[in-house]
C-alpha cells in the first residue's frame, strides 16, 4: 500500500538528477531512515543513526566539488535529494539542511572569488559538520543586525557573547557558523566566522522539547566569550540591508533548501492520502473512497498546488545555480518560494488528514507526526510578515521614516 519512494524522483525531468540522487539515497537507506523516524520523535532524540549513514554515503559532502573530495553535486541535485529525504524523515532532512546551507553558501562565495570560504568546502569534505548559529531571540533583522557582542583582539581573533536559538545539529556540530556586532562599531560592524566545537566559552542548553521536528535537537547556544581565530573570520558587513554576496549566498541557500524540505513533506502527505483512500470503502455506497467526488476534488486541488510548487522549486534552484540576474526581484522570488513551500505543505497535510479517516488523528500515525512537523514552517525566516514586507516594497517602494 505504501508507494515506492522512487515515484517522487520520477517526476524530475532531468535523468542525471534522478541517477545521482538515487545512487546515494538508495531505497534501502531511505527505508531505514523512515523506520527510525517515529522513535526519534517519541523519545525526543537526535537522529544519530540517520546522520551516520548519510555521512557514510557522502551525503554531507554532496555539494563539495569532486576535486576537493566531494560528490560534485549542484544545487538542483541537492534540492531533489533533500526533498526525497524529507518525504521519509522530515526532521532528519531539516537537521542536515543547516549543514548544507553553509556548504552551499561557501560554494557560491568561492565561485565568486572569495577564497576565505574555501576552508568550509575543505572541512566539509573531511566530514566536519556545520551548524547555523544565526538566529537570536527577538532579532527580526536576521542577517542585517545582531544582538551578539563581538570583541576583536589585537591578533584579529574575535570573541562572541550572546544567545543563538534554533541551533540545529546541536549534539554533533563541529563548526558553528555565527555572527555578532563589533562593540567598537565601525562601518562594517557585523562579523561572521566559524567557531570550533573544541573552543571554550560556549555551552548548549538541553532545551529542545518541541511540538515537532524533534529529531533536529535545535538547542539554544549560549556564547560567553567564545573565541574564533582570525583565520576563521570570513566576512564583515554593515548593520543594515545590503547586497553583499554573502547575504545572497546565505538567503538563497537557506530558502531554497528549506523549501525543498517542506515540498518533500507535501509529497509524502499526498502519498499517504492516496494510500489511505485507496484502502477504504464507504459503508453507505459500498464503493472505494477513491471514487468519492468530494475526495477526488480535494486531492486534485492539493495535487494542483503541489505540482505548481514543484515547478517553482526546480526553477528557482536552477536560477540560483546558474547565477541568473533577477536584480531587484531576487529576494521577492526567494521569499515567495519559501512561503509557497510551507503553505503548500500545510495544506497538503490538512487535506490528507481530512480524507484519510479519524484513525490518522491518533498520535502515532505518520500523518499526525507530519502535521506536527509541518507547523515548524511558520517559524523559519523569512516569516510571513517579513515576506509580505519584501513583496510590498518590491511593488510599492519602501516606506519612509
């Protein structure tokens, strides 16, 4: 009754993508990942076994060029991979997503001549695990300002003091990409660097007890003078909206790969809906529920939106990879993709629950878990309000004052 996972790849029109992804994310590996997801969720436990298998097949170095020891994938390849992985275990996919974001951003920066980011690619090839230490409590400026204090020493090293929330991969990261604001100010006060796990001056709070996406174990990180050596400081930026290539590299990688995860959740919700509807019969008519016109309409509507998202996701990820020049429309396109993906995924899960019967409301059903996981989408940057501000500005201009 459970559809074969390869059907999700069959819709990708690029045979190269299908071959690359299925060679690494094999049916056997994905079956094991899916089988472990309920227990990780139940125990509120990090996906250690999943991560070990993904490292073993080279998935965490997928975007690293072959000459540096990686798989040599491009962004559309990884988007397809993350979408497929999320259809089997959303929290596992979201966990490794944050590592992939840094590797993707570094890959873009190196391609644009910023060699200081080459260390990220080299270390990812050596199986270092990168986490995202950007989000802060109450900081709606995201990349354009920081409440974390950065103090620059005479040797060029920087010590960071502050709080980072949603630090996905908290139990296992070996490199934490973070930023803070220089206490001495200047024209470029925002300092970006990579903290090594062995460094002193930081601690992780065991505070990840959430509604969904539990296997990510995205603990709060407290920085208390955590020191990053000068050689691991990679960028300084102004504390205001700007067009620095690092800003675009992070935003495009984060929003594109995040959209892939939520698209995968929608894929799986519709798979389960079709399977449940096909196995149930209406007592009043004696006919399969798959012949009920209302159910057929609901599933067709969900499929309509899922296919539109499929085209949007593949198109935007290919444009990112190709370096398409969308000018002022790049950020509206990126936030639209992220918003479309999280909304469409929620609608797909809602529809699946509506047509699949009351038994799927039980806590241990997969659809119940997907419902809790998909709700995390409302908390990822760019949130709904931020997305609408971006779109309104692109249409009407910036507000004065």
